[in-house]
């Protein structure tokens, strides 16, 4: 539960006007009456000067007095408050944080390089000021910890099309949502609101990158071959069916086998087939 409370000190312009009146009165006493007691109001005026402060748009001031929390000034403007108040500025602007690229192991133990981009801002000024030592450093450390936990919860990629497991590379939407939820839980103690968190960089570590690239290429080639063979079988079946329906030529089992073999070679080959003209019969 938040202990934050908002206050609005008196206007600084009113305090400034009062200060000028005191100084004028003090000068009048010193000049007109030549009374040294006129120095006292000037001393009091100088003592009040630290009480003036500005609150800029999207910033706030957390105010304490002798270690006691007095409140937070959120509305921008020019104010005057107790000159003994300690006023700590906390920005309410949204911030970007691009984490360092760290080497971690994924769910399968493969070393990967990963970094995240985080958009955040301070929501609870009391927590940011008093619940953690330095909230900006807290964000950095907790983001690094969340990245390491995330990488260990997912595999980098699937090498089997039948696997439906969410991975870091293929399931970015689900992974980013999990990362945001993890960061919200970790940063709530510091009053930090997470606007967006996503993976900014993802790659295999250099020592296994070449091997994994060859593996991915092999998987892609096998998958492509499966599609080619599946399509070729369908085309051969369609060709035989059309020849039979239109009675273009009568083919026995041996001729069908030869035709199927020739069509599969043509359709599945890496290179264009070289035509051969047969001047004899089909059996020569």
C-alpha cells in the first residue's frame, strides 16, 4: 500500500512579495531611524530564501523535514515552503532503457546473447524515494535479472516443425508479455510503472553461431524437400488421373512406373532436366 500524499504549498509569488515588503521595511528602519535592529528582518528574509522552489512539468518534489515525510508536490509552478524542508526532485517523464547485451543460457542450455528495451516512468514517488536506495539503479539491476530469468524459461528456437512450444525467436508477442509481467512484479516495490518491455537483440553466442546456422539451414532444406516431394506426388497423381479420364494413352503398370519416375526426377531435381528424344518405343 502506498503512503504517498500530495500537498500544495503557498504560491512563491506571494512569498516573494512578502519578502520584498520585509526588506523594504528593514531598509526604512536602517535609513530613517538608523536603528541597527533593522538588520534582523534582512537576516530573516535571507533565511527564508531557500524556501522558494520550482516544480517543472512532469516532475515532482518529495518533501521531508528532519527525516519525516511531509508530502509530494506534483503540480508544476512556483512555490514557497518551510526553508528547512529537504526537497528531492523526481522526474515523472517516460524513460527508455536499453539494457546491455548479456550472454545467458536458454532453456536447452545453448548460450545466447540477449538485450531488452524498457519504457518506464515513476508512478509512486514515495516508493521511488524511500523504498529503494536509488530507483534508477534498481531498474537497471532488476531488468538484468528479469532478462536472465526469461532466457532460461524459453528455448531460442524450435528445430522441429511439430513442436508447438513458444520460443524466444518465434513467440515474440508471448515472450514480451511475459517479460512485461515479470518486470512489473519486480519494479512495483520502487513505484515504477512499466509501459513496454520487449526483446531488443537476440542471437546465438559467437562460439555456436556457425553450428546453429548450419543446423537451421539443414532443417530448412529438409522442410523444403518435404514440400517439394508432397507437391510432386500430387502433380503426378493428377497427371495419371487426367490421362486415364481423357483416354489419351493406355498405360500398363510398367509404363506408369516409368512415367512416375521421370516426373519425380523432373519435379524434385535441383537443376533443369535435359530432354531426351526417344525415337524407338517405350520399351527401348
